[in-house]
């Protein structure tokens, strides 16, 4: 039975950024939020929304990369009262970009997930096990700059696996983990992420662009549009009306006995030359 304790709680959290002066020589301010979200142990949450909606910024606020207004609590403690080291033991973040400034070895990059540990006797074993879980064990002897985009994605996935390898009841935040990967690797890595979190009772919050992957593998959908939460609802039954409004497209529902419904875009106004 799933636990129901709240791991991460956002109360009226917002990010305010001041843009350049407009044509009337007046400062224009853009507000992201406010967001109020409770995330519980074991939850699998997909964040969906059009490009520029504020999805990545919301996840970065959760990860601690932005100053914010409002109140945020993690493990029943105000985040502003928690040290970086304390947070790193229970909260891991995988951003969109996977580049590094130097040509480091794969083993060293994965080991960076453990830097907050002063004493880490199982480090070598954790590196190898994390690489195996991320389908990257065969890359351990490689240099990072020799890797393909898909291989780099696996290595950084192994890094955050290593970070939370021996933890339970934490949270994993992932920004577009499957972008630019082939369909087979997308499925393989998504299943690896889900298994990793399930084995450790970790909450998973992931930004996705694939509607069907979100419906199929996540139990809760947070829909973001124009910097606001448009909806926060279960993934089943598939919320066709809300997703149509989110992306401003028409969707057709295909019912599959014993499986979750498919939502497929229809009436796309595309023309093709003969």
C-alpha cells in the first residue's frame, strides 16, 4: 500500500522576472505562478504544457535553482532552513542539458552524484550498479566527449541514480528525460526510471512532451499554460477535454480493452506537395 505522507509542498510559490523596457519605455514584469502543489511519496507526476509555458522553471524552483516568493517545504521542513548537503541526500534533479565543461571520464561523472557524502565506502559498487540501472554499464571506461547524445543521457541518468541509490522516500525531478532519443531507448530509460523510483519509494516528477507516455506511465498530470496551473488531475481516465484546451488541438480517443485509452491528434491542417 502506498504511503500518503507529503514529501514536497509548494504554497503560493511564484517567480518574478523583470524584462527589458518595452516600446513605451516602461518596465514590464512577468509573473510565473503562484503554484500550490503537494507531492506525496511514491507519486508519479507528469508535467505537461506547450513550449514556454513555464514547466522547466517550475521544476527548477522545486530543485532549488531559483529564488522564489511563497513557501516551500520538503520532508516537513522549510526548504530555506535545509542545507544543500541535506537536500542532496533526498532530492535529485536531471536538467534538459547534459553537457560538461571538461572531457571527464564516465565513471567520474557518475561519481559526482555522491560528492556530498564525506564517507562513501560503497562508492565503486554504487557507480557500477547505477550505470547498470541506467543501461550505461558498457560506457564506464569511456570518455564523456566520445559519447552520442543518447549515451550522454544514460550517463547523467546514472549520476542521479547514484545520488539517491541508498535513499528512500525522496524525490526525483527530471526535465524532458526522453528528448531526442529513439523510441526504443525512450521506453527503456523510462521503465528504468520508474523501476528505480518504485524500488525506493521515491516520488517522480517529470516534464514530458509525449501525451501518451504521460497517460500510460504516470498517475497524475499537472497541466501548465501561460505560467499557471491549468489543471491538476488523474491521468486515468485520460483527460481529453483538458489536454485539447492545453495544446489547442483536437484529440481522438481510442479505447483499448484492458489498457489505458489512446489520445491521438486529429484534424491537423497540414498540406503536402505531390
